[in-house]
């Protein structure tokens, strides 16, 4: 037994060295794993600790992004109520209850549904949250999504809360794969100046997931040069002076919401004005990645062309194996058992076993 101890330790060390490749995750990459274990005790953005004894059979989503995330991860079968407005027009309402009048949440409708869980994006006002909790409902409010990383975290949290961990993991894996491919494609490319026009003079500055989406798509937001943090107004004169090469705006309006003076910029003169899916761009949900891809296709067509096949195949190469760019540590077909057998064989232990 003493003589086999050094070999045994060597085996353990070797297996641990294989661990990133076996799990398919890089040691320095984001973790997409999440466990669905109930009873579940969690603390939300308001500091409220809530307990779910079992996976919820009925869930109400108070904001469009909450509902969209549930659809994206495959938890829509538990969704009994959601907003009914233009921001959810592409989601299937079915026989679900509309819990809004336009964009205003109607607490009494939510209470009448008596759901096992209510999920609420950070934009939900505190008075509504308090009213629902006073009625005895379990409400989880998410943190503000300041980046794409926050969006993926909210996806995993939604999976954990609803008991749909597999769907949440698969969704986040898709997000990560697409973004790694995009990052590879944009290496060394110039980043043209761009203005995201939200309407009424507002734009998305640093510390917002929209700003993160713009920079991830290989653009330099005008908001950076204006020193805007969060969602703030920008002077049209500032936009004109910076003279962006591109203007991006949500497609929930017929014309770009820009001041007349901005029409003199290079972006407008060259017809470099992009309308993006408003529901994807303005909601902190997985669909933001699709908008990033759309922006890259338009602004960086040559870079997009190089990786378009990888994007469409979800990061797989033509022979079906995982693309190295999406997971540099992956060893196709090399599972835990295979790793163990290989190490044992090298050490001579397999040959000596009886």
C-alpha cells in the first residue's frame, strides 16, 4: 500500500490537471453551472431572503425581460402571468394573464393569480414589490444588469429559481460560445465611433448592458467621450462635434430618434444608420447576444464573414467537434472515465490490477 501511494497521488494530480478539459470549462472562464436543489433559500436585490420549498408550478413575470428569459430557458410552461405590451409582442401570450395595463404593473391581477413565485427585474418599483409581499407572495427582484455578464447571471438565477437549470445552462453556454467567436473575429479591427439613440436625447453610457453590447460588437460609443454613466441625456451638439460613423437605434419607431442637427454627421450622410430589434437590445435577456451579432454583421462584415459558419453552428467545426476558439481547453470525446483510464494505464496500475 505504501508503494502505491506515490502513484495514487500522481494519478490524482494528473486527473486534476485534466479537469478543465474534462468538464469542458476553462479555469479562467465564466462558470455556467447551476444546481436546482430545493428547498432553496436565496437573497434578492432588496436584501429580502426567501425560501422555496419546491420548484414553483406557477410563476408571474412582472417585466418583459423576466418573461423573455423564462421563454429562452424553456420555463414558459410555468409562466401564468406576464406583461402584455409592445415589449412582449413577440412572446406567446396564450391563456396567460396580462399583469399590466400598458407598461404599468397591476398588483391586484398578480395577487389574484396567487403564483408560487413572482420574478421582477430591477426596474419594478419598490411600492409594487412591497404590495405583493404584503399580500403574502414570494417575490424575487433581480439586481440591475450593468453588463452582459450580469445578464448571464440573471439567466442562471432564473433557472435556479424555476427549477429549469438545464435550460439556463444551455442558454448561457450558447451566449458564451457566440461571444467568444465574436471576440475572436474582432481582434485587431478598428472600432468606429457610434451613437446609440434611445429617444428624447437619451443614450446608454458606461455601466449599462446596452453600452456593453455596443463595445462587444466592436463599436466605440459616443457616450464614453461624453462621460455619460448609466442612462443619460446627451447634447446634440456633442454628438455632432464627435461626428460618429454609425448611429444605432431601436426599431420600435419609424425614424431614428435624433435631433435634426445630427443628420449632418458622417453616419447619416453615409447612410450608416442601423435599426436593431428593440425588444432584444433594450431588455437584459439572452437575445441581446443576437443583437450583438447583427451589429457585427453590419459594421464589421469582413470579420463576420470569417466566423459566420461558426456562429450558425454554435461554435462547432464542420466535423461536429467543438471549435477551439469557443473552448480552448476542450478535448473532444475525452470524458472523466477516459482520462482516468489513460492516466492509470500510463502509471502501470491498470496492468497490475487483478
